[in-house]
């Protein structure tokens, strides 16, 4: 479990990461454990953010209705959770500011990502499933089509607990995560896909390359882009163009 936790914290060494990915591809029980850990982690993250947001809004309303002026002396007397909410927002602002003043190279790569990222259309057909599974799949994909990606992610998580089409579900969940800006978790979902099955593999490689681009993992992005070009898929031309632009930047 420590290994899985460190994977999600992005703290594995290069050697450990290679061993982890090999085990992920060869051990289905381990892959399921990683998937379940990711689901729990997502749920905890959403719950924490929701709670902190509610606390901060409540704190703001209290001060606005009381007519008091905001000051740090009063802030110190608040509960630690409220103070934490303030600092979370402050840290978020600091991160945004640092990103604004990032290097030209990083900005160029972000621009490349925006130019090339397009949400993949819904091509899932709910055939050969139980009626209950059909309803859940339709529900998840309806959320996806409506661009309600948070609800779509929650529906995909339910499907992943008992589904015979893991590659399709993992693929669309990863795309929904990308639209929400959660690129690390999206990377995990793409890497959980069984590339030996051939289902959504070219699509997976293209979008995972974009995730690597966004995460500043340019070597990995280039390796995947070369695979996409070699596969002569519908993404080959775009992959070749992006590869050239990355090499020139």
C-alpha cells in the first residue's frame, strides 16, 4: 500500500516507477487495488475541498452580515479548519501567480496542449450488457456529453467496480479528469488500461502524450507520439505535427 500511495504522490524513483508499471500491467489484482485506491483518493479530495469551501463561505457571510471589518486578529481566533481554508485559498493564489510568471518554454507547451486537446466524442454503445449496466453506462455518457464531467467521473467509478469494458470506462474517465485539470489522476487511469486488448489503445496513447506534455514530462510525451505516428491511426498526422513542434521548442 505504501508503494501505491507513493505512486499517487508522484514520489517513486525512476526504477521504482518502472517496476510499478510492470506490475500494473501483469498483475490484475494489483491493478484493481490501484484503481480502488484512486477512487477513494478522489472521493476524499472532493470531500475535503467541498468542506473547506463551505467553511470559508460561512466565515465570509458571518463577517459580511455582522458589519465587522476583516482583520487578522479575528482570524487567529477562528477555528483551525477555517484558518486552513484561508491558507488553502492563499496557496492556490500563489500557485496561480507563479504559473503566470513561468518560463517561456512552459508557456509554449501549455499553448501546444490547448491547441491539440479536443474532447473525444462518445462512441460507446451499450450493447451486450445487462439492463442495469446499460442504464449506468448511458447515465455516465449522458453526463459526459453534457460536459458535466464531475458527475461523469462519479458514474465511471461505479462502473469500474464491476465492468467487462474497463478500457472504455478508464479511457473516458481519464478524459473527464483532463477536462477538470486533474492530469496526474488522468495519467493513472490511462496507465491502468490493458494495451494488449487493442481497445482504445491509439486514442489512449495520443491523450496520454498530451497529459505528459501538460505535466512537463516531455521525453515520455515524445516516445508516445512516435508510437502514434508509427501506428498510422487517425491521430498520426496531428502526432507528427506536435512532435515536430516539440522538437523545435
